[in-house]
C-alpha cells in the first residue's frame, strides 16, 4: 500500500494506476494499455486529451482562471446561451459537479412553490434504484439506505417510489405537499435502465395537471451519451421544467449545471443561491469547447451508431454465454449487461483482459465508452469482453 492510509477510506479502488490517456485508451504506469469503457463514469465523452479541449484549457490557463460570480463572466453567458438554445430551458446556473446541479434543481423547485405562496409544497418524489450524488439532499432524494446509514435523521420532504408502482406515483403527485418529481430518463448507477417515452410523457402530463414540477437528472445520460444531446429528447413533449447535467460537460473538467424554464426558476432571485467556483472562466472555456463537439449532430449520430453496434454485439454474447450474461439494456452508449455471475468479479476479469467496464445496480456491468469510439474499437471491446466471459466460464467449470 502506498500512501492509502492518508486517504479517507471511502472508495473500493481497483489496483490500477493510470499514467496517461489518449482517445479511448489508457496507459497504466506498469506499461499495460486498457480500452476504456468507463470514461471516468460517462465523463470523458470526447476521449482522453482531446486536442480541442487541451488547446482550450491551455489557452485559457494563460489568460484568466478564476473571478468571482460577483463579476460578469462572458464565457458563462455564452455557454448558458448555447445550452438554453439547445434545450427546453431559458436559464442556467453553473456548478462544479452533478450533485451540486441536483442541489440547485431541488432548491429551484421548492423556491418556485414558496415564491407563489405554496411553501408547504416541499416533497421531492424520487425512485428506487436512482442515484443523484452524495450531498445530503441528493442521498435523501435517492433514498438508497446504504448512502443514508449513519448520517443522522432523514430529511423531511423526500419520497421514494418504485418505478413500476404507478398508483403510488399518482398518489404522491396528488399530495398537497408535492413539489417536484426527480427522475433519471435513463438510470445510470441503477443499471442502465431506460424509461420509455410513454412513461416520461405520462409523468409530465400528470405533473402539469397537478402543478408539480418535473426535474430530469441527466447528469449521466445527458450531453450526448444516449445519441441525443439530452436523453429526454428521445421523448418529444416530455421536456422537464428543470434539468441537472454534469459529467460529460467538461470532458473531464469538473462542470455541472442546473437548467430551468424561466417560470420554474422564478423563485431563484439575487441572494437565493450561489457558488465560488461554479462557472469560472477556466471551466467555461473547456465547457464551451466540449459543448460544440458534443452537440455536433455528426457526433451524436456516430454515438447512436456505435450504441447499436455494441447492443447487437452484446446481444450475440448473451446468446453465446447464457450462463454468464442475462440481458442487455440501456440507450445509446449508456449500456448495461445484467450478469448471472458476480459483476465485481467480472470487472476484474475484464480488466485482466485489457478492458475497463463499470459496475451498476441489479448486478450489471456498464459500458460507457467515449462517444468518439470507432467501429474497430467497439469490435475490440466486444472481443475482449467475450474473452473475459470465456475465462469466467473456464474458472467456474474448474471450481465445480
Ligand atoms: C454521477 C451522478 C450524479 C452525481 O454527480 P457528481 O459529479 O458525482 O456529484 C448525479 N446523478 C447522476 C444520474 C449521476 O450519474
């Protein structure tokens, strides 16, 4: 162990030290090279060290890193303009992470009601298997017991519902205390579960009738991951009132944002929220460069095609390795494979075969490659996964 004792022991870290990255490839300090289908958990969407992002970062680093939000920041205004032009939203607030974007989304929703004299409307309705980050509000919103345990009493005003329990959802939305429904259009950590357009449309309709806001958590599924700039764009008409985005926004530079309609953000006035670092010039320079690349229809088209290539290859693997893999789910390049064997062990086996994959709920492994992955690299990832499945099958046969 080298220095681990000086770190708070909150992570279960794999024994892998990365020295440098290039595109979809990671070079470890021991010389081994890995095909990266983790991408910093859906963050390095443009691959590692994309030349345009490197140039934007270097240029800005020599001009200006940081000024306070008490001054105008032109690049922030530009990125807000681009994001709102490309979405349902009218306004943006910039943060440094996904969980901060969620925090802002929840505060925006509650303040919307408070500003209209409905301060009793505080309930944030979330779903089992969701993940919204690790701030106190975010863990209360997801309701995951493992993330709440030992952190004192649960906060009031958070409700969780099973995604399949429509009756409970209807009741929660009808409650006089309901403020907003918070949902990931494609659940990430929960195991790449994509909600149908019909489900999202029904939710939107129910919420609109009840005066309840819809918040989409697109921290993982947004910014091109599903082959559309935002995942809910697969469901025209299902646009939320508020949306949190982050992960891929800066291609690895920490940026988050809360987007909202002008109406939904009507309670967010001077003094009601703020941040020191959020939206600083360095982050915005990278964010602008990343946005132009990620919003390019050619790249989104490519991501869709690579997603289909993966899905069809994985479908064949599930048939060939029915004892190892059970099914394939997800959307675009947010892909989950539900396993019949332990997913943590499979992550290690895949790593031994030069392929990095993420874990996920429901005993899934998740494949979240950079959106720039090529045909050849998709096929290489599928080959490596097939090899890992075969090795697992051999190991199980030997153990039997
Ligand atoms: C990662 C994630 C978050 C939290 O983002 P952080 O940057 O880790 O705070 C929130 N929601 C979803 C859906 C995520 O995948």
